[in-house]
C-alpha cells in the first residue's frame, strides 16, 4: 500500500510582506503578460489622478526612459513625511505594506480609484528596482528598493519649494513575460484619464527611440471632448451636432454623461467609476440603459410614432450611439482588484434619474433632432426583424441549428472542444494544402469563400447572407450578436491562417473585426489566434530552413555560410505543399501562434474604426506600415 504523504503544520506557508505579491502576481495585476506590465504604470498614475480628483494636482508627467524604466511625477501634495504609527517613515510604509494608504476612511481622499490601497506596494514588489522622491513641507526625501526590499534607507535629499511625488521603476524580468511598454496602449489610457478629468494636464514622453516623442494631453471639454474624439475615429456623421451633456451631484457622489447619435450601426458605451474603466459595466451603466429605453419609448408613444402595442427593444435605442458615463463616489464597490464592474446600487438610481430628466427635456426642446434620432431607432427595429428573417432563411437553407455543417468544412474527429482547432484558411489552394497537411484527429479546415464582408458598415441581415461569414458562423456554432452562446462553441482554438503580405493582413483585419463586433467573448476568453506562416525558405544544397522575418532570413544565410545560399520568398500559403505547411505553420510542436487579446477596448475600437471605416487612405497607410509587423499583432 502506497504511503500517504504527511500533511502537518510544517507545510503551512505564511508569505510575509510583499512575498505574496511576487509569488502570485496575477492576483494583484491580472497577469504577467503585456497587460500586467502596463498595469504597473496605471497603478502609479492612478495615485496621481486621485490627487487631481481631490483638487491638489494639475500636472502629471509620465516618461518611458531609454533604459526600459518608467517614471511618474506629479505636483500633488506628496506623501506625509512624519513617522507612521508603526514606527517607520510613512512613505516607506506606503511602498512596502499592502493595503496601506490614505484611502481607507482616514480623510486623505474622499473619492479614489485606488480602492484596495495596494498600488504603490505592488509595483514595488514586482520591480527589479524602484526609487521615489517625496516633496512636501519644503523638504525632499527619497528611498530605493530592489524587488520590494529596502536597499537605500529613507533619507533627506534637500530643500524645495515644490510639492509632489516622483516614482521611477524598472519592471522585473523574473516576473514579466515582456518588458516592452507599448506606447500606443499607454497613450490611449493616459488620454482617457485626461478626458475624464477636465483641465488636468498629462505630459507623456517616450525617450526610447532615436528621437524623443512627447505629447501633451489636456481637454477643457472633458468627456464632451471624449465623445468628439470617438466620433471622429469612427468617421460617422452625427445626428445631434452638439453633444448632449448632463451632470448631477448628490453630496460627494456625482454622475456625468455625454452622448451623441450618429448614422453608424455600432454602439459605443464606455463607463467609468472614479476614473477606472468599468469594462463589465455595472449599476451606473444599467441605470443609463434603462433610462434610455424607457424615455425613447415614452416619447414615441406620446407623439404617435409607435403603433399601439409596439415597443422598441433596448438594443434598438442604442444603435449608432456613442456615450460616456462617468461617476465619482465614496466607498465604491468593485468586483476584484482589476475593478471591472461597479456594484453600488445608488449609482443606478442616480444615473437613471439624471438621464430620464435631461433626455426628456432635450427631446422636447429639439424636436427636429428628436424625430431624426427616433427614426434611427425605428430603422434599427426594422433591421432587427429583417435579421431575424435572415436567420430563419439561413436555417431553412442549411439547417442552421442542426448538426449539419458547411459543405466546404473538413471537420476533425475529436469532439472535446478544448482539444480541437478550426483553421480559417485564405483561398482554396491553401485550403487544399492545409487539408493534406493537417492532423485530422483534432484539426478542422474551412477555406474562405469570396470577399470577407466589412461588418463595420453592415447590419446583421447582411452578415447572415454573406457567403464568407455564414460558413464561419455555422462552423463555430455559437451564433452572433444577441443570440451568441459560448457554451455551443465547437472548437477550442479558432486560427486565422492568411498569407504573410498586405492582402493577408487585410483579411485578418476583416475577420478580427467580425469576431470583435459579433463574437467578442471568443476573443475575451482567448479562443482566437493568428497563424504565423514563414516569409522565406532558405536553402543550400539539401539543407532547408524557414525564416519568419527579414532579420531571421539574414541570420540563417550568415549561419549557412552565405555562399550558394538562396532565399525564396513565399508569395502565399498555396505555394507550400502539405508537408511544408504542417512543418512550419500547423504542427503544435513547432508552429508559432499569436493569441488575439483585448488589452484595451479603446485601442481596439480605434484601430478597427480606422481600418474598417469609409476613409480609404488612412487604412492603406496603416496596413502598408504595419503588415510586416503582423507577428506582433495584439488586439
């Protein structure tokens, strides 16, 4: 009989101080990927933003330094420099003790996004080194840490007539999968904060290139400017030229809304609580949607625009809408440290009352615009009914919800979803090679037919009738839009396999736009991937190697001696025979797959709107500039 493993008090671990953060970083910053890396910057910046909300900070400087470190400087109050009740300097406590800060009812902050008080200490714990300078009461003090441990004691640096906090840190390579800060990701997050805090100035500087890049972000219009920017990115024509803005205050709690309808079909509602983006919505967003639905239905009935018994559905009232909802409140209740959903029920009531009252007033005072907006909702309702009929027609034509699958699909034998892969392959030729080279036990192949529809400018009824997208919907099995059900997913990995050129990049973008708009949960849950076919075959005699970039090609040529070495550029996947396609792109032991993630909804939406909108020239410039970087695509 096998001896049982002893389990006693000696096996109970107690992680002291910041050791717990280093042991389980994902509990505090979500992940150790690129997302978690950027979260470090957000934590420090959010502390400066809290100073701005409190009325003590007007300028924030964020710098990406040439050595890979990041610094944040503000002109707020700084951290109190007196000895804490623990017997240690207060700034030292802030940077070394979890849940230490001025945000727990001590009166330091009435409104704060740093709910859990772990920001500074977590960044310290996950940095190779961190250094701060604290300016307050005419004096500057500083301290340095390495991986959360003090390496330079708290000490006075000198006198000053300024106030504020300066923090510089180097992310730890022992923790993070990448140390490369993405300029665009940080820029859009910082711009978002500048929009949400009218009048604040954020100076963002990147010193890593040959020439420093610096942007000053300052918006007196606040969230009105935010709506303008989102509308401009979508290239959509507004229906109400002037953005509708409203604000309510109840004690220390406040809510503000900015909204505008346009002639597009997409809905863009972004909600924030204490400047934190609530990706999963919450009570404030629920209150907004309820008030919008109720008010527009009431308007339609009052003026006879709805037939007796008819009623707009909630989604009809949101088509073509861009809205920003920003609430600030004491004792915010979020779900988890990453703060993705607001749970305070009082904000549902506050936002609902605010929008109901102000939107009703606006519709009564602007009757021409009101009729235009209402006609838009009626069009959405008619389109919804047309989409329902298109779905029914699709089901009748090729039993949509039965076990019948598209004729061009080469399915796999495995039925366990977590083990299966669906390759969406550009062209019949490449589809044939992929079929011949695949492992049919777990890999399914669907060649794409015809031109992929640009869903950015298409309603659902067109999608169901599109010969390229309908087979994808049928194969994936989840449905789209309101009918989407992830539990019906047939494949654990959906892999887009397109040529490594500009046309292939465009097809990838079209498909990613489709998944983002209509099957977003697949991206959120990590089911969508990009295949990485080689760009070159490099050969000398009977020796053959594959290169996935110009740099790799040159390195292989040098390695093979240079003399009599040839490099052949693949024009497309169809040029590879089944064995080559398996070896380079489909074999799980040798291939490279890039998981498509949503790091930031704003980044995603701006890129998709740029690429899929009406403006052809910006789209062409983006694709030509970035096609060679498609291996790094992270949307």
